[in-house]
């Protein structure tokens, strides 16, 4: 029987988060990005502090290596600048059962010196076996429709898990140490869920949005299966809003496939990702998509 979620509680005291230019440069270099924006996913470097506080609050019943990233929403109110000092406010939004696992939903808000919202993330973490607290409420999702606007395949580089660990500050050993990953019940090192999402976002941005990441303002997903270095991920992008594919076609920046302009009426794109026919990302949507001129 479902129970109402408890009121949000502070996960930890507010803490500062500086967008260090050197770390931004390292993030771009490690993930082979050449744009000058502060990458959207760089802001997730603010997450580990709050996640460690949540795991500590769970107490001895939770092994940090057993914590899994089950879902993520990242919403940007504006694009921050390198060198900017933000304040992170983290609250536990809800706890409950997520499938057969116990889960915590962590909301992290990043605000500037004037107190204005810059970005917000909603992170779902599974922390152990389900314990009957009541199921977390399912969030409604948009519905992809029509033929795929774009399909592509990406081979996960052998060193991406290690590179993303350094870029993101997420030092969970299941991403860098085979023996630690096996002790956690995995077949070996697995990719960070956010690294898989990064591959999806980079592919979509490069192929449909002329490489301009600022043309989307929100992404959400559920991580359903681990991805391993060397895996081939198949991606597809569909419309979820009014309008369809545009009329301009030309060679994609990283592939021989045609790139298509997204019409201004199309504000939500749905994405699927699978390995060997099994989904690794579900309910993945990019919102606030703006047309390429």
C-alpha cells in the first residue's frame, strides 16, 4: 500500500560550489568537448558532497559501493560562467521503494550570489533492498511519436569510466576497479550512468543542434542497466512535441548520417539507448529544445 512521502529534509548544510576554470577545462578535455560553455553536466560535480551525506545518514545498513544511480533530472535556469561561485542546497525529497530496492530522491539546487536559481537536479539513488516504505510516485513522461529523427551507434571507449570518474569527482570504485565492481555483484567496471547520458546528449547535440548544448535546458532519464567499456550503444531520437524534422540536411559533424534541423515548435525530444537490444536508458527526454537557425 502506498504511503504519502515524508516532507523534504535537509541532506546536509548548504555548501559552496565554485566553477573552477581549470576544472571546467579538464572536464572538456577529458570528455573531448571543445565548446566554450560551462558544460551542463559539469554542474553534477556539486552532487558527490550531498550524496555522501545521504549515504552517511543511511547508516551501517548501506554499503557505499552498493549505492546505484537510478534516475536523474537536470534543469538549467541559466548557463553559469567559469569562475562563478554558487551555493548548493540539498534536501531529501522523498524515500521509498523503487522496484525491489530502497531509494532516496535527492534534490540539489544551485543558486548564485543574489540567491537566484541557476540549476536544479533531482537524483534517485537506490541504497539497499526494499523495506516496505511505500513506492515512490511515478513521474508522468512525454510520449515519443513518429519515425526516428536520427539514429546512431557509439562504441564506449575503454578508458571512459576512468576519465569520467576524474572529470565528475564521482569516485565510486565500481567505475574504476574491477575487483571492487565484482564484490558489488557486477561483472566488472561499469560506466557511470551520467557518462552514458553524456554520450546521448553529446550525440544529439552534435547531430541535431549544430554542437550547441545551450539549445536544450533540461534532461531527464532512468538508468536501467549498467553499460560496460567496449559496449556498443544504439541511440535513437524521436519527436515528443508539435512539429517535425526540418528541411536542412547535410553531413553530421561526427558521422556520415544526415543532420536535421529541429523546428522551433518541437520543444521536447525523446531518446532511447540500448545495448544488444536491451534498454540502458528509459524515459529519457530533452526539454526546452530550441531550433537551429
